[in-house]
């Protein structure tokens, strides 16, 4: 009797190809795990005791023989790794099918890249990272659907446990990226890392240094996109990995006191803000802004005997730190980074508004500086209210509603978002016969400030008159043919 009901047609097709080649073949890893978790998965990994490349080509030929159109299935072959893959369309959805021959691995201490040789299914399961990823299901016709679970992956799924198949110290020393993967799976699935396994992560933390930044960041981004990303960052801190991969973030942990005065733990505050944002948005870069919004606090922390602990200018320091952090982690240094820099820089602005009288001019400036990112900035700022004082939280959130209403009203009236001053530098040069000079900037700034203060409307005729008035103050007169 079959243990697993595999309904996707590709399993029968690949199984038929494997039977024709006379080799055993199995669905393995994530697709089996997700089957039992009832999670949708469009990546199918196939392991065979033989050539994965030859099996991929044979399966592709069978796929083509069943198609009604003439386009051939393209097999992507990676000879160096002995793997191959092709895409398969089913019910309007694209699935990626990957093939590899069963193998065993050995490692050198200074590299996470293994020395690979052909092996048995047992060898292949032994090399898997976790028990929940080491299950295999036969797809050959005679044993179709039979589950092979030598390490109790089914039980660990039921118990919500992340555990290595073999001795965890060897597992993590051989391939330190698996430490990040353990924490990522625990975060994504809401599982607990087995105590012995977690102790091995902590003991091997320094080994993470041989892993490339790109690989680490791939796992960090998956943690960031999890439903409750704080789980992962707490585990990274407890495992002593965070001080190695993100020392600036780890440095935020802890509370310093002078007498009876202590500041809050900015690390745990940051994780609360991150979870608050995650509950509202799946925007990865907004989540990065949440993680880094207070990153400048350790460098700006000061104690004042009158006011206590202060972090003046931490948003400016933090914004300047973003590029260095992104560079180290090999995150993109393009508009995504600029977006994070901007939100870190501006995250105190709406909070300052709600703690004071909400003036039109202050809201105009906020709208002008935030531009199209104003909604995400407001989401971040609302998430930043983590006080245990319920009355204070309620008051701030009510005031944020007022700020949002003001933003809407002023945008509709003044069109400030991303506005360009209605008078350009070229207009000024042409009107007064000027070459590029200091006076042009003075006039443009005066017009911009007048619009933001509400002294004039964002209107060309009003701005033109102000240009003439400001030029006259500087002793400039229009040229006759302007």
C-alpha cells in the first residue's frame, strides 16, 4: 500500500523514464516535507541512483511525446554538479523539476563545498541537512508512493522539531550554511530547534565566516519575509551568529543604567517594530528599514543628568550606516538601498509631528521629502510605537490618523508629493540674463520654502511673481527680451 499519494502527472512520467533506464528514482526533500505540511510547492527535486542528467533527458522526451504542440522541453544541464532541470506547465502553473544522482559527500575544513562521489539513496539521505528534509518517496511503478523515512522526519514534522539526521556538530562544521537554514526553517515553520542541534550551532558559530555573504543574505531575506521574523533574529542572537554576520544589530542589545535611569533594550524594541511591520506589509525593503531604523542608536547614545538617556541624531547616523551594512551583506546598492536610507532618515519625522501641533507646513515638508514612500513611512512610524503605556500608544495612533488625514488633504490641494518648483533655474537665467550663479539657488530655495510654508500656492503665476520680488531684493532686473 502506498504511503504517499502523488497526484502530479510529472511523477508518473519521471517514474516511467526511470523504469526505462532501469534505475530507482525518488521525490526528495522540500516537496515531500511540504506534502505532509500541506504547503504548496512548485519545485520538485528528484534523486536517482544513477545519472540525474540522463534521467532528466529521458523524462523530457516522454513529456514531449505527450504534448499536443511541437515545442520541445528544454533541459538545462549543469555537468559540473551532475544536475539537470526543466520546467513543466501543469494546470496553468509552472513547475521546476530538478534531477540529481544520489551522492555522498566529504568536506575539507576550510570550505563548505563538498567532494562529491556517486552513492546510494542511503548516502544521499545521510547528507541531507535536517530530518524533515531527508524523506524520500519512490516514483518507480512497482513501489510508487512508498515513503522512506530513516530518521523519523514524519515524527519531527508532527512535533515541530528541527533536527539533523547525523551528529549535528559534524553537520554544521561541514556546511556552516546549514546553521542559517536551521534558523530559517524554525522561523518560517514556527518549529523549535532540537536542544542538541542548537548547542551544535552555538559551538560552530565561528564557522559561518567561511560562508559567502550572498548565501547568508539569501537566508536572512527568507527570515525577513517570514510571518514573525523576530523569531529568527532572536535565534541568531542566542546562537551567537548575529554578532558575526550583523555586528551593528547585535550591538543594540542590552540596557545601560545610571542610578535609577535606564533606557529600553533597543534590540528587542527593533524586533517588535519589525514584527509590527511584517503584520502590515510583505515589502522586504520596508522590513529592512524596520530592522535598521534605530541602528544608529548605539553610536548616538548619551547620558544627560537632567533628561536621562538620549539618542539625538540617531536617524541621521543610522541612514549613513545603511550603505555599509548593505555592502557587507551584498544587498543591492540601488534604489532599494536608497529607499531604506530614506525611511531610516525620516522615521522620526511623523513621530515628532504627533508629539506636537500638526501644522500644515510641517506636513507639507514631510510629504515633499517622503514623496511616493509616504505610506510606507507612516506604516513604519506606526509600527515604532511599542510603549507598554496603552494610553500613550492610543494617543499616538490617534494623532497618526490626524497626520494621515492632513497628508491627504494637502496632497489634494497643493500637489506637494514629488513636486518640482514651478520656476526652474533655466527660467531664472533666461529672465535675468544670468549665467549659473549663487543667486539662482537663492531664488529657487525661496520659492520652494514659500510653497512648503503655504505662503504661496504651488502655482506658476504666483511663483513667477515671487521670483521677480526675490530677484529685486538681490538687485536683479529682467532683461528686455526675456
